[in-house]
């Protein structure tokens, strides 16, 4: 097994296509195919499942690639340390719930370490995928919340996947609304105040239960008659403005990224939520990971 074979495998996984991956690593498609098969034969595993539609990563391949990415990152650090910046391409990935402060922290890391070339990934994604990404080292860090309502299930999953949750902050519940919303002039809002307006929540795919909900209160919790599920933060904010909708959250928002039209108001309930950092037990954070956690702490 060579470093070049690891690079080839990671390239194929990223492209999900042998021909496209071969172009990226500047070798012929038959040579790349042969290198991957040789690697699989040496390790006694099947990394990729091949079909007419391309290639997909197998379960054992997923685990292998998580370690391969770690090895390549450490090699990149060694080359940068002893050979100078050169053509080293740093790798860093984060998976998070839809938090603007998580984006701000990511920007800080790029500004601090940005070089001629880098390969950074920020995934704003579903709760279960965050756990899967960090467990399989697709992402070095995850950002999500726990509450009294979901913590038993979430912590059980974290134990099962050998993950560690480090709290960043605990906040009373708030709502995000538009500055033009009829509730915008209130000091605080109640669940009863919210009933005439649509509740905007993030869709969780196959894991669409309250344990994985990104919002600490579901529509069922307070008999909410209007509920709209979305997949991304831009859509949610557009609907907050266009439909006078709302979502329930920590109240931490970046006006630098989101402007002044989205505001946070305290929600008159006793509940709270704890936002924290997810990492895999036994791993040492890279310098990018350490810088990212420090940036999160600043922005929160």
C-alpha cells in the first residue's frame, strides 16, 4: 500500500467516477482502475462497488477511506513543515446543523490558513448525517445541539459511535423571525403568539423524528397548525421574510452573514438547548480543527 494509492482511492470516492478521477490525478483510466484493484487485493476488502452509473463506496470502503484521509492530512502537514508550502493542499471538513456562527468560524479558519490551494468542506446537513460523518472521519468536527428532550437518544448514538460531545454554550430558547413580522415589537413571544404563523423546520430525511429534529420543540409539542419543512438555511430565511414564518433556535445569529432583516426574540418557555462540538474519541485535532473550535468559541 502506497500513499499514491491512498490518493487515488480518495480521488475516486470524491468523483464517484473512475474516468473523472483519472483526469484529476493525471493518469489513464485503466491505470487508475488497476491501482485500485491492486489496493483492494492487498487489503482483502472491496472499497468500491462498480456499476454502469459509476462507483459507490462500500461500507468497508467507507471505513478505509476515513483512515486514508487522516493519513494524507498528516503527510500534508509533514511536507508543509519540512518542505515548505509548495503544492501542499490542506484538507479539513466540518459537518454541522444550520448555524451561521459555524459558517463564521469556518471563514476564520480559511482566512488564517488559506494558501494557494486547499480542500476544505463545510456540510450544513441533517443531524444523523453529522454523527455518521464524524464517526467515519468524513468530517473532523461536527456541530449540533442536545436538549433535555433528545439527549438520551443522541448520547446513546454518540457512545455507540465512539464520539465525544464538548458543550460550547447553553442558551434559553428563542425564535428567529423577520424584522417586519407582527411579533417583532414584542420583548418576548409565547407559543400561543406563534400559532397564527407558519413554523419552519429542517427536514431530516429517513430520521425525521423529534430526536433528530434541529429544533428543540416540534410542531406536535405545542399543537402548531402550520408547519413547513425545508432543507437549507437560505430557503428558511426567505420564508421567514416572505411568509412571516418563524423557527425555534438558540438565538445566536450573525448579522454580518444574514443581514438585519432576521432577528431573534426570547421564547417564553423554560426549555434550553446546549450546542457543542462533536469529535471522534481517540483522535487528535489537526491545527485546522483546533483553530475552528477556537473560532466557534469566539463567535458564540
